[in-house]
C-alpha cells in the first residue's frame, strides 16, 4: 500500500528552528515522529529530511537524486562557489571529480603529511612558555600547507590575507547580515585573484610546478574537451584551499578530545598509525562539523511506500547519522576503538558526506583530512608537551560551524 504522506512537521516555516536547534534539528524531529523520514518547510519550500544508513544509501543514489540547484544560493556564493563540482551530476560530475582525485596519489598524500609536520614545527618555534590559541594557529598552519601543496604563488606577507579570506568562506557561511556579506566579499576577492593566476599560467606569464593543482586545474578540459573557463578553475581551486583550512575546526575539537578523554590518548604515545587514525576518526564522528547536505529529487519515484516528487529539496542529516544508535553502539560516548571493527561503509560514517569516492559524491578531500589530522595529532601527542589553562571548553550545537568557546588555548609549550 502506497503511503500518500511522509510524516509532516506542522507549521508555516521552520527556518528559525533550524537556527535555534542547529545540528539537532533533524534528529529531534526524527525522534518526535519515530521516523527516519519526514517533511518540513524551510525558507518557504517543502523539504524532505532523511537520517540513517539506509536513507543515506537512498540519498546517494544518482538515479534518484541530483545536486544541481540543491544548495541554497547563500551557500553557493560563500562556501562552494558557483559552478563547482558539488553542484554537478552524472558524466560532468564524474569527469570534474576525476580532476580532484588525480591529486590523491600516495606520494601526494605523503607530501601533505610531511608539509603539515614541518609547518607545525615552524608555527611553534619560539612560542615556548606562551599561550597559544590552537584554532588560530591551525588556520595559519593549514593555510601555508594549502598554498604550498597546491602550488599557489604567494608571499609570506600575504599569509594573513589568505587566512582571513579562506576562513571567512566556512566560518560565516551560515551567518546572516554583515558576516555573510563579508564571506561573499572574501570569495569575490579570492576568485578574482585566482582568475588572474589561471590566465597568467595559460599565457606562460607565470611558471608553476606542473604536478601541482594550480597547473593541472588551469589546463583541465571539460567532458567535451574544452578548457574550463578561468572562473570555474578559480572556484575549484578554492574547493581545494578552503577545505584544507577548514580542517582547523577538527584540530580544535581534537585538542578538546585530548583534554576531555586523556585515557584515550595512552595508546597514541608510540605514534602507532592505526591508533592515531582511530582517534581522529572518532573526533570526526563525535564532534559537529557540517550538519547536513542537500540534493533534489531527480524524478518521481516510490521508495519504501513513500512518494518522492521530482524537484523536492532533500536534506541528509550527517551529524545525526554519525550519532545513530542503530549504527553506533553508545553513540554519545567518545570511543576510538569502535573503529577497529568498522567495515568502512560509504553510508554510515559520513562526517564530510557519504557515497562512493569514484562514482558518487563523497568528498574527494577526505583522505587529505585524515592524513593532516594524523600528522597533527602525532605532533601534539609525541612532539610537544603543554598545559590546558582554565578556559571555557563548552561548544554550541546551534552555531555552524561549532567550535569550543575558548578556541582551545594551551600554555607552557615545550618540546618532548
């Protein structure tokens, strides 16, 4: 029997509730309706909300959902950029994503790991006995890593400008008013600069290393064999630079985990690669990063007796799926060892989105995230000692992105 109605969230609009409830918005209603699927209304539009492994598998079915036109305009104009890979589908998406995946070689990943280690040592050189704001330090470190790894021409004097512009793209995406416009201004400035870089590379007025993203993206052709227009190249270069710097959010939560769960750091003292990975995977599962991702129904279809109408905006709860008790035992406990037995499903552990890497929409930079965090965790566990002064370790679940209120501060830093 076909169910004519998905459970309904009554009311004219629930956009304000999203702002108030943040990462818990979909989870709260899923529990209220005792359903992994429900319909609400956001910004005047009917929206389907999904949560859980089975529903993530549905959401990433490319025959049923598309990404084009799914992300709100304010997100496209700050976080993703217009014309970026996140909004593509089918052959075009597969071809564009291959441009990113070509950079994820073993050698390139080892290189970014080494760069991260070196930049942390450079950042902390001469800072001993001083207080360090870890989040601000991480943004500087990862901006330098991002610029070096992509082959972006820059001077040390330009660092703060890059830090501010790239940070604005993810820190102020969900904000309203002046902060949102600040993010849009930063994107415009960054894109304009990168467009000129692309033009200079193509005109051979700027020499960059040929195995770097700047060169590779500048000469990348679309699925029709035509060079990408300079603006699209600029957007995609920012889709490498911005996410690398955004890993700073995870770095801050990683330090919070070191403070809050010291018993879980004992196995990390020997720098064992598996133990480091389990810890940072649990950081990515446990703490909030991005609340949900969006798509639109590609065509009318029926699934589990529910009707899905073409064009309907659909949200998949990333945070909720990572805390789903049907998937994770004791999901509200920080327990890195759970990843010893995790089988690597593309639909149950989705802090940066799910699906398959090759044919799906799973984030191409997830391997970069893991390697950068492992190198950073090893540095903070096995290379330096420090204290945690009195501070506010709380974090809000209705601010996106969420961060510890003190932006974790460490003091009395010294080498081991």
